[in-house]
């Protein structure tokens, strides 16, 4: 049946819904009540209410991946199809859904449902607020920002092919959050899903939770997607593709400010261009940033309060107080790990406090689909593509059946780890988080290069995995103790040299070993010329905080 259904030149979302409707008709056109009953009987399905089914088949918006897959399988079940037929139609449904999800048509449908198009007078008024020089600068600024921010790295894919990149805006997985409520004049004045309860609300999609607030603090664990969320907001605002709840954020000018890049001194507004648009900063019109902030058409995306030392948190609050009092009408989104600050840290400044929640099974399934689809786009061997398909289906089954795996893959980073290890270890996965990180470390330091027959440079090839782990563990511990998120290449080489003196490999050149570790381990990267940091501040090196080193400040 799946082979008989063909799309017809419609936009991807409309084509997907048309495919789903045609599948229903060709299966015997079951009623919504019949379909609802059958959705609870298909593999990995749950009963979908008739009202939800009706909306899914109307085509006004894209149904969730779970609803779409359940409907497709229920149609096949109604027609008397086998389990193999249901599995095949489910896979086709997931592939078609991913295509539809990644299209700009979704954003277009959502925007049209939420807001009327600007009138000519409104558009002229908006443009008149900017000078001709500022408009010319924005025409360069947006592409520069998107080139910097509209990219994603997924563990196991970018490590496999280091020059591989793909658009974050088409592969972003929506996050969920819970609100810690505070009353403020900066919070929404009308009932909304995030503000209509007297106490903390239940989980909401982040885009729904932040839509009506100009000031938002987002807290989450390591790897929970905080930085990716900020980049998604920035790119979406520039492209005017943010979903319906955030329609008012479209067309704003984003400034992305990762605090770790301003470790010595917090930036003045003129320095907000220094990270993502450094090459254009000198060409900005006079007072461009301040004028944009004054206009209220700016989104200030400040990442990583936790990445500055605890002794400077008060300084950060004072800096934010000054910014928010000087530019009251701008939008602010601040991120931090939960352990660094509490939910009320910015309450007196009128910030809505949100806490990212663990991924649901449907979120995990969607992430797994994206991971394998992206992996398939990175390989050319057809047999490997077939193996990837088998691994994808096996991992989806394992996630549904094994509760401990769902707990392990609780955030995007850990879910990516599961995908990568499931592929690397031929579907055999660790049973707990420590073993998960240990297996990832083995894959990065030992098996990856061995399996690909990669030979190191000169004597560095003799550097054993045990010595590599020791050096990386000590480096990570030293950086944590000294509140460092990145170091210079020279600093790293100096530390590496001191660590090597404690090993049998003490005759190796520290500079060569440093280069080897950055290029080959997959744990380190060069965020800027002459600088080195860990790919993620999550402890890829198990026990780094528990096995105390003798290294001092």
C-alpha cells in the first residue's frame, strides 16, 4: 500500500496531510471513532482522541509524530495489514513527517494562524525607525549571524565527519519546561498557559512558556539544550520563522552573548557583536547596538551564567540590572545550569523563571529519528544506510521497552550519546550513566581511530588510551578548579607537559600531544584561533570530580 501512495507537488506539510488522508481512504475510509480505537492497538501506539484525529486530518497544522504514526498504522490495521506492513508504513510516515517538519511551511502556517500580516503603513513605520545605514548593515549582519549560529553538532555525527554540518533551524527539537511563577509587570497581563495558575505550572513547550514574557531565565542541566535554544531563537527571529506563540519575536534583532567569551570583563553593548559577527563589528553604524536596544526591537540572548566563577555572579546581576533598567522594552533570555543559581535569582528584575524538563519518550523518538536521518545524509554507502535504518528501528524499540534507557537519554546530549554508542557497539548499550560515559570515552579515545585505521603523527601514535585519559582527566579537573571554560593552546601545552612527566610517555613533545588530543580525541575543540575548550562541559571523563588530582591552582 505504501508504494502506491505518491505525493503531488504540494508544499511538504500539505503533501504530508494529503498522504495521510489518502492512506485513510485507501484503507477503507474508517470513521474517526474506528481510527481512535485502533490507534491504541498498534505497536508503540496509544489511543488518540477523535478530536485530535480530526485536527490531524484537516491540514491546518502538522500533527505530532506520535499521532501521525499511530494514524498511519491504524489505517493499515483497519485494512487487515500485517505487522510487517504496519512497520513499513510507520517508517514511511516518519520519513515523510521529518521532511514536512523541516520545511518553512510549518512556520508559515503557524504565523498565519496567529497574526495578521503587517499593513503597508505598519511596515513603513517599522522601516523608518532604522536609518539607511542600519538597514544596509542588517543586510550583512543577518547572513553573518546565521552562518555562525544556524549549525548543529550532534555527538557521533560531527565526530565521524568533522567538516560535516547541517542547519539547526530545520533539525531543532522543541524542549519542555516548568515555570517557577513570580508576579511582575514584565509578565503577561492576559491568561496564558504559562501564567494562569497560582503555583508552579506543569511542563509546557518552551516556545509557549516564553512567548508572552520579555524577560526569561532558563535553567537546565548540562546537555539539556540551553545554548541550542538561544541559537534557535536568534535564527528564527532573523528568518521570521518562529512559531505562532512567538510571532511577536519575529523581525527583532538578536544579539547572542556567550558569557564564557567575556570572562575577563562583561561586555558593553558595543561588544555584543564580538562573538557571532566579529568580522562586521567595525563596520557597524555609529551607536547601532544602542539604537537597536533603545528601539525595543532587540532580543538579548545571554548564555551561560554558570560559566563564570561564582565570585562574579553578583557582578553579572548588577550588569543585568543596568541593562534591563536602561533598555526596558527589549527581550531578554538568560541561561544557566541549575546548580549555579536558584529560580528566584532574577525575580526582582521581573524575569520569568523556567526549568527545562527531561525529554519525553516522544521527544526521544523524534531525536533518534533526526540523528539517524542526519547520519544517513553523511554517508554514501548504501549498505551502511540500510544498517542505519535497522539500528534506528532497533533503538526505537529498545527505548519503548527499557525504562532505564529512557532515564539515560533524558536530554539531547545523553540521547545523542545513546544513538552514537548504539551504532558503534552494534546495538549493545550500557545500563547506567557512568557506564554510558565510560563507553563513550572508550569509543572516542580507542575504538574510533582503530576501527578507521587512523595513524597518528610521529611518536604521538604511541600515546596509549590510558595516558590520554589521564591527561584529559587532569586537564578537565584543573579547568574546573580554576573556573576556566577555555584556555590558550600554550596553556594547554604547558599543562600537558607537566602531566606527561608523570607517565612512561614523558619524552613526547607536549605541543605535538596537545595537537593530537585536539584533533583526534573528539573531546576537545578550538572555538577560536589559539584557544581550546572541551566540546561540552558535561563530564565526558567519568569520575573527574570524584578522583581528586594533586594538581593545584
